[in-house]
C-alpha cells in the first residue's frame, strides 16, 4: 500500500549538486510508526543506505557522504528530500526512496538495519561525470 515516487536525478559534473525528491502516499506521512531513508546502488554492488530520518527528524548519514548529503522532509507535501553537494564520481548510481513500518520504540536507524521487508520507490539515476 505504501507508494513512493522518486525524482530529481540527472547528470552533473564532479563538485556539482542535486536535490532528489520522494513523494509518499498510501499511509500517513507524519505517522511516527514509519521511517524513511535513501539508498543507492551501482551495478555489481549491493544496495546501501546513505541516509535515513528518525521520527524526531534527526538524520543518520553514512560516512561516505557525511557533510555532503542532507536528508529532510516536508510534511505538507508528503515529500522526503536528499540534498547532495560536492558530488563525486563514486556517488554515481541509482538512488531509491525507502520506507518501513518500524517496531514500536525502535529507532529508525536500527529499524532499517534489521528490516526484513522494505517498501521501495522505482529509483532515479544520478550520474556524476568527469
């Protein structure tokens, strides 16, 4: 029932920036029972979580993108964003929006680590050139 639609991908030069969007529907976007995150995947590699939001809007960001990627949401638009700055060639990949219904009292970071089933968007391609 959870439906996620990503957009905002494209091709940029190294050092550039992009903002990805994920529009969510099928559930109450502001419900504290749900967690959201951004993942990325390149051919031949496993999908990795790059950033996630907790129920208090605090964020968890992977070491590889820390200081460059920022995750946030707009409750009025039921939209989660990923602002990417100082992009590097290794940031190239397909970026996916994800959502889970978390177990009661479990922080979202931990909930994603142990999640057995994740709702995914269709993905949006990010290519960093040069």
